[in-house]
């Protein structure tokens, strides 16, 4: 009964904001389009469609707001006006009762609150659709009192989420079966992707692990602070971390008055992003201003502070290699190679004509190369490539969609801090170094070094393996012919191994010689 009432409430909001027209207009059947026009009579639907969709999601509640936020990242699927409007969705959720938070903490740790924290602020400092945060103090395992932030999961979320997700799956099935663009929009896959995001965010242990990994990766960079996780006080419903003190990055005037170098802050943000993406393949994928602060502490003055690690992106070595080759092709304006890479990666159907795809990519990218570097938006180029790719039925990978969304966030933030920010020139030295590591001699040396233990174990075993194979072949007819073939194969293998070893030794000696020459030149 409750699910029926929820479904009825959703349909009423859909009707009230004219979303039925947005859906019915795209149906193939003329009768349904006529129904859309009849239902629109007498309703005020003057607001743009993206605005109406955003307002409807806000009225439907936090789960639908979160869905709209995730949907806004799929610019490869949405019209630009709708994606831009959905990007404005914010979690404006009132906090839940502090006593409920206390009960959740005590249930998680099976102890009274006073035995866990030496003090606990019952007034939350932040509240979102999934959780809220309280400040507290705690004694760690060494007896040291520390200021912490306690993130507590909003109670009763899982049943609500499951009900709304089941309704979303049902509606996605309708859209996919009836809408002209339904199959291309892949509504059921989008809902499944949203399902994964939500369930990941409902496990605060997973978020704590993300934070710990990012903190470890960023330790040597000295540009960003990530809170330390207190694992003794973590649970799937409660996460306790180091309390961070900073100024929200949106308060640019206050930062400037404090003496923060704003242009440097913009450049540092770009460096942090490219380091996480291309060096580590593990990046914070929810970098909106609400999750970023700046430290004014003298010891860490001007450094970024990252918060909220529920959504992270990962890239495999093959993803990074694909990106490296694309960047090389873009810098050379080799659009044919970009098209070939799309086909080789399986992103587009194999029957796609390379010339047609090359022409479409050139139309997107070429105008940007004739502009001043500071006017070129990497994120916008990537976004328009995704939109152009729709006509070629490109299968955009989820991890690269997250990358594009994060790049847009970082680029927008950087330009807000410094309108003169030249993203290309800021990123180019980093990208050139990274591409050399990915495609140059450094990668060869790295892979040889990684495979050395395997070769070291294999080489001593080769004579025995060949001997065993020869003995086995001796029991078969025409063994002399087989033995000759095996001996020849062994000789070729030995020559190949010798070549690899000599090449590796020569490569190392060459590197040492280059380093020696550099040092002689420096001194």
C-alpha cells in the first residue's frame, strides 16, 4: 500500500511539473503525443524543461535529488540544457534529531556515548541526504585527546532507497520500451549505476577506506590535506575522522584578505587533479565547492582540504594508456588516430566509418586550437566529444564519465578563482612527463624491473623443462625430428633472453650515463 501511495505521489509531481510531456513527446506512437498535448491544457509550463525537471526532483526528496546529481554527470546522454540545470541540484536536507544520531552511535559501538567520546556537540555542522556530521573529542589508543568529526548515517535510509529504486527501475523499463530515444539513453543502466553509487555511500567503512587511500597517495605532494581516519571508531553507520579547520573555497574574498595566493591556489587544484588521475589512477570524483576548504593554519597555509569521499573514480592501466594515446593524437591534431582509437577500444561498432568519425571529432576540436590557450576548456572539449559521439552510438565508459565530470568541476573552480587560468599550459608539463612515463623508455624499464623476479625464476628452470620435453618426445615416433625442432626452439629462446638481458643492461647503463652527464652539466 505504501509503495502504491509513493508511486501515486511521484506521478502527481510528474504531472504537476509537466514531465509527462517531456517523456510523451519523445514516444514514437502519435497517439501518445496527442495525449501529451491534451494533458498540457490549462497547466502553466512556461519554465524551461530543465528547470521543471530540477524542481520536480527537489520536491520528490533527497533520493531523487541524489539521482539527479548522478544523472547530471551523464552529459553523453542528456541535452546540454537539462544537464546544466541538473548540475545545480544541491543537498538541502534538514538535519535529523541529534538523539537519533546518538542512538546510532551507541548501537554501532555497543557502549554509551560518554564512554566513546569525551565531548560531543549535539548540533550538527553539516547535513546531507545520506548522513550528517557532528564535532566531538575522543581519546585515541595512545590516550591522546583529539578533535574529530563524526559522520553518522541518516537512519532508515535503506528501506526508502530500495522502494524508490524499485519504482525507478519500473519507470526506466517503460521509458526504454516506449521512447524513441529510450534505448540510447539506457535508463535501466543509469538506474543501476545510481544504485551502485547509493549503496557505496551507505557504507561508511568504504568511504573511510577511500579517504585513507587518497591521504596515502597525496602525502608527498604538500598541496592538499585529507583527514586521518580513526579506524578504532569506524563502523558501516559511523565514521570518525580528524577534524579539519579551513575556510570554504567559495569564500574567495575572505581567503584573499587572509593573504592566500589565489592564482597559485587555482594552479594547485589542477596539479592535484592530474596527479590523482594520471599518476595514481584514483581520484576524488565529487569535487564541488561544498567539499573543498583552504587551510589558514600557519603550518599548512594555503593548502586545499578535501572532504566527503563517498564517490571516487578509478582508472586501470589500459584506461590510462588509452588516454595517453588520445592526448598525443590531440596535441598532434591527428583526428584520424583518435577515431581509430575509439574503434579499437570497442567504444563504437566495428562497422563505423573511420572517416565519418574523424570528421565529427575534427569539427569539435579544431575550433579550439585556434583560440588563445587560456580560452580552451579541456572539460568542455571532452563534454562535446561525448555529445557528438551519440550519433555514432559510442559506449562511454562510466569511469571516464566520472573523469569528465570531475574535470569540469575542477576547471570551473579554477576559472572562478583565477579567470586568467591557462589550464592547458598548467597541465601540459605534467601530461608530457606522464606520457613519457607511459609510452617512453621509463615504462620499458619499469616493466622489465617488475617482470625480473618472474624471469629470474624461469631462466634456471628452462634446461630442465626442455630436457623433460625431449624425454617425453623420445617415446613418440619420429622423435629425432622433434628433438631437432625443440633444440632449435631452445637456441632461439636463449638468443631472445640474451637479447633482453643485454638490452636491459645497456638501457640501465645508458640511464646512468645520462644522469652522470646531467650532473656534470649542472655542476
